[in-house]
């Protein structure tokens, strides 16, 4: 058996096209242009890439885009003041403070200071609570993207056993709430779980979100399961890469390590998943591409919810 590869790119492009259409409708019908402001502190290279992608995509879809770039020495009080100013600006529908933040900044307080109605990351305690209660809320982008991939790939969720490996506030916990909303039976596993393979092999849908490259292997995957890989890790060890990729994929991975010092790998051993699973999301090219698309969708939803349209 060879797994069907679920393309994040195809689905992300479809979502972005829908968002662009909704942005045009809001502008033409209501005179509203949704606006997203991204705040970045410091010069973390990965953050710069992520923010650049978000700003570029916003502009492509007709969303008003603003990027506030602050120095790494910015104080907690200064960042807090900026967030509070954005909260009261009516043309700003979505506020995103890019993580990680420098040590002098209390990230939790900053995230909690964002107006929940503009919290397009879905991290504010009020939005977390609404999600847990099954109410309308802004939902974390990556878990929401997983649901979109499954639904748009015609994979049934209701009545299925969804097992999540990882209990983070960003992916694991909201993922569980979204699966419950879709009427799945949900199990969350983590570092203290006893006999992890015994549990993960029972999954109809297995979501890996633990930040450990290639951790999920054959013994964790039930025959015919759908495996969703949320992890993004850099691997520079060529021997380890050889354990993860089939010969037809290995050559380009080794070339990437040679050229830039690493290759991107998820939390799942792709060679094992392709052999045992019925469906599999690759890294790169899978869930990661949905995150920005869902951020755009959240920004438009925030604009509509704030105005009751």
C-alpha cells in the first residue's frame, strides 16, 4: 500500500481564492476592506520569513496589510502600548504579534492584551474558552487548517478515532476541541503517555505535533490510517535523513543539506507513513501551507464579526 499524499498547496490556494472573493464582496457591498496588522520584535530570521509571507499574502488577497517592525530592545511596556493602540483603531480587524518575543517581554500578557475580537491567531483566553464551549470564535490557524485538509480531501471525521500526539496550547489542545466539534472520538497523547504505539495504532486519524523529527514510525501507525504531520524541524544529519526518506526522495534531501545545511522534516517518518497509511500530509507541502491561508480567513471573519455582517 502507498499512501495518498494530501497536498496542502492545492487546498491553501482554494481557500485563498475564496477569501479574495469574500474580500471583494465586503468591499463592493459594505465598503469594508479587512485589515491585518502584524507586529514583529527583533530580527529572528524565521520570524522575518513568516511575517513576509503573511504580509505578501494579505496584499495579494486585497486585505489591507500593515507590518510594524520593532527593535529587539523594545520594552514590554512599549509593545503593550502599541497593542492597545491597535485595539482601538477601527481599520484594524486582525492583530498578530509574531512569536517568539525577546526575554524582556512577557508574551502571555501581550497576547492577552489583544482585543479578542481582533485575535486572529486564536490564542486569547476568551477565544480558547469559546472554542471549548463550542461557540463561534477565532480559531488557531494550524488546527483549523488540519480540519480543512481532512474535509476537502473527503476524509470522514465524525465517529472516527482521532489521536493527537502533543498537548500544546497552539496545536494539540485546540485540535482536540475542533475534532470534538466534528463529532470525533479524541485521545491526546504526550510525553508521559504509557505505551504510545499501542494507542496511536488505534487512530483512524493520527495528528503528530510534538516537535521531534521523524518520531512517529511504523509501530505508531495503524494500517490504513490518515496521518497528519504538523511538525516542522530542521535535519542536518545525512544518516538520519537516509532513515526517513525513500531513495527517490533522498537525493534531493541530501542536496538540500549540502546546499543550505538542513532539510525540512516533520514529526513523522515519511517513508514509514507512506507504506502504512491511507493518507498522509507531507513536510513541506502539507499543513504548513494552510496556516497562512487560515490566518487570512480569520482576518476576514474578524472583520465580519466585528461589524455584524
